[in-house]
């Protein structure tokens, strides 16, 4: 083959390869930039619990949750690259302290709290791949090829600390109500060029209201609803849209110590992503999941320690991760 023809073939092949990569990077599904990286400060199913709207008495409360999450998201923007798929396994521990006062003037309880999340390990792997055909320079025949980009790693450490500056609760017979806004602070490690980040790198304000109905028949229905308002990630100039979320519990209390039930969550983005960094467009994310839950109270040193286990299975997601999340928790009042 003449040299000019060879050069032309190589040039065409090079442009073909670049075209394939452009298609992979630009035509991935919309989740590429929904809720920057496909995630937010809302942890799937974290708000859902037994008696989530009920405060039994004033005092100091300790809650500890260990969760394992295995999820996948398709077409995700992470670390400055668009990945066709992201697989994530994470083990996180969250310790929460709250103190509540009995306030007769308001007919209920008033207090504050803080939560410290620590990621024991986060493993993320992402890839972009494409199959294409390129003509061989030696034989002149079309040869199949595959292009792959991979990335990932492991990381652990402090995540984004959250504050509960006001916790207000009321008990009205069989009905119970708690109002608790939350502020997430950007305290976790963040590097826009890494897949494995421990924080979001922006502040989130989350208004929350929890309601519990516990009837005399020992059936319980609890709901926690919240609205997240996100600030801009100043590193990437990306503003994740606001999100509404709701967690629910339907349970039967067999006795004072044991209860069985089902839990679930749903969330949806209500405003589009924006900012100069939102170059892939304004996408809206959503998701839902459901699973079983059990709680049992055991006496330890004269105090009741409440043990909770729940498993939430994602049954639908748009522009966000979907998978399984398992919780093992305990709570006690000092």
C-alpha cells in the first residue's frame, strides 16, 4: 500500500477512534451529572426507623449505625471523567448524640444533636468501554478492537459531619411528631480528580419532619419527610439540584421489646443541576427501595439497648445508584 494511502488509513482510523470515544463520553445516559456523581448527602434508607417520630423522655441519647452498601450507577460523572458504569461497595459507621429537654411551655421536648459519619472503607470501580473495527496496516483487513478505560480505588476516613441545631418533639396520644432540620458540613476528604471521595464538598440544608402513629393494636406507621437544599461545589462549580426524600416504616409490635416490619424510601430531585460546571446538562435523579426490618430491646446494666436491623433493596432508580443497603444499629438513653 502506498505511504499516502497508509497515512490516510491511519488518520481515518484515528478519527474513528476519537469519534467512538466522543460518543461514549457524550452519549452516556443522563445520570452522568445528576446530583453530581449520582449521589448526595441523602443516604438511602438512613432516615427510616421504628418510632421515628416518637420521643419517649428527656435525656441524652446515643445512636450508632453501621451500614453496608453495594450499588451501581450507569453513566456517572466522577473524578473529571464520564464513566459508563460505577460499582461501589461501602462500609460506613455513623454515631449520633442528641440531648433533649422537657419543655412544659411548649408541651413537648426541645434539644439538639450532632452526627459523625466515618467511612470504614469505600471501594469504587468505574469503566468506559467501546467495541470498534480498525483496518490492519499490514493486511488491509478490518480487525475488531476494544477500548477500555478503568479507574477506582479504596479510601476510608471521616465523612461529612452533620448538625441538628434544633430538635422539637410532641406526643399526642397515639400520634407523635418530631421536627429536626439538619445541616451537613463539607468535612470529608474531597478531590475532584478522584473517584473515591469521602465527602460532597458542599453544604446541605435538610428540613425534616417525622410522624409516628402507634395504635392500641400495636400497629405502627411512621414517616420521615425532608427537603434538601444544596450549595455549590466551589471546586467544580457544580450546583446539585434540590431533593425531596421520604422514608417510611410499617410495623407490628409483638410486645414491648420486639417489633417486625417493612421499611422503604423514595427520593426525587425537584430542581435541575446548574452552575458553570454542569456541562453535561440539567438532569433530575430519583429512586425508591423497600425491605424488611426488625428491632429488639435487650437489658444491659439496667438500661434497655435497642437493636435494629434492616435491609433495603433498590427497586427503581433514575440517574442515581441502585443496589442494596444493610443496616445494623443500636440505640440507648443514658
